[in-house]
């Protein structure tokens, strides 16, 4: 199943992933399989990215205020700094000995969908666009506070078509969550810090349903995360938006090891790899923090 290149995953575990990246452990990977649609939000221009994301963006689309794709397709750009940061965590290339990308060989497909207008229609348009490109992982560092059923149908189609939906749960503390990150069909991600505690801001919620009643499903590093900055350089940010691309990047690396892995198998391997430090409760952290080597072993 594995080879020496994919076994490089075993050098890293997500609780210490940032430190492992800083040591250059992921430099051995080459490329991660498949296209990541990540994040369906805002993304920097290729020139504005800086070297950390040079060559990372394979596709870009912008959706207008009504949720229609802008034609002709505009040049990639970032409406803020959020998209550049999350994209860097997934696929940032090594620059001058600094490593911020979990899957530095992954190709990104990014859509601008959340700045104004009919945001639901724009997000739906971006999700459908990513599906049409043949993405293998969809990383959404966005959401709508509360329960919104608008994205259920397309999320189910994503899974049926072999796309793993990795969605942020939100940043409104315990007792809250955001859609589509609170769907049972999503791999829902909360945030933790280096102290092995769930971040105070990280959302969590219990639902009255049999399947997947507690969100998030797991947590990943989301406090003081250093990643790419528009125009070059780096900056630190907090949020479940920062945690989500760690899990998406891990999924990409696992797909490099097993390109034919189905969504259910990929998700199962990630969840089975999780452990929950005693400082975390199941109500706040779900399964806990994933382990890259254990996920590879379980795949």
C-alpha cells in the first residue's frame, strides 16, 4: 500500500504539525494527489500571493452577487487576507527553509463566493464549480450561523461523487455552530491550541439526531497559525478557518498514498486516527486531534 515517499506522513502528527512543518518534514512529499477546491471563499492573485503559493492555483472562479460565474473568468485575486492564509496552510510551497503548507504539492481550485450579494447562491455556485472540476477535497473555511439546509443536497452529491467535504464549525463558542459545517455529511472541524485544549472561540453543538449528533467531528490547530499573506510574507491568525485546511491538507496527503480511496474510507481513516487529550471533552472536541501516521496506517 505504501512506499517510502508516502511514509513521510509518519513524521508528522497534527497536534505538533506546525512544528513538524517548520522542521521541513513535508519537503519529502513532492505532490499530493488530486485537486483541492480550497477555500471556496476569497483568494489572492497569483502575483499577489508571494512565493509561498507560486504555482499552487490551478483554477480560479468568481461568482457575482446573484451566484453566477463571472465570464470571462477574471484573474485570481484576494478580497481580504483570509483566503490566502487558508490556501497557504493547505498547499504553501517551501520558501527559504520556511514551510507552512501541509500538502505542498497539491493544486488548488479556488472560488470567490462570500463577499456580498446572495451569499448562499454564491457558495452553492462555488461548490458546484469545484465538483465539476473533479476536486477530491473541498475545504470550506466559511459558514452561516445556525442551521441552514440550503447546502445539504450539494454536500450529499459531493460525497456521492467522491469529494470529501471538510468544513469549519464556526467561531461562536460552545452551544453554537455554522452550516454547512454542522451537517452530519460534513467532516466538521473545530480549533485547538498547542496546549492541547479546545480554543475558547471554537464552536460546538449537540443536535437531536441519531447520526453524528455532536459537532465538530474533530479539532486541529487553529490558534496562532502562521501562513501566507497577500503580497508576500507571513502572518498569524486564529480560527476554525485556520484549523480546517490542516485536515484538508492531511486528506490530500492520504489521497497521494491511496488515490482510489473512497470518501467513506478516507473519512474513516482520519476519524479513527484521532485521540482526545484529557484536557478536551467529547462535547467540545468530538473525536479529538487526528494523527497523520495513524490515519495512513488505517487507510
